[in-house]
C-alpha cells in the first residue's frame, strides 16, 4: 500500500493501540515487527495509545503536527 504513487509523500502514523491490555506489544516491539526503522523514503510516527481512555491520542496529533511543520 505504501508503494502506491498516490501515497508516496504521505506521513505514516502508527497507533500502538490497546496499551491498557497486559499482553500489548510495546512501541519498540511494534516498531521492530513493522520494520519502521528500515523505512527511509517517508516520515513516520508511532505512539502508544488506548482508544477506550483516549491516552496517547493527543500525542499522535502533536507528533503529526511536528512532522508536517518540519
């Protein structure tokens, strides 16, 4: 999907959701499993989140804002 021409300049936002669950992967584990550190041709941002409480959602928006303004 990221290889599509229409998305070549899109920022990748990753929500590491369900952080309220005991077996949730950490941000580092999600980053590793998705191979985000190997992505060289696009900006990306990952944030631990919990949709039921809203934890981390504001931080995703701030992180996205910093990438867009850079």
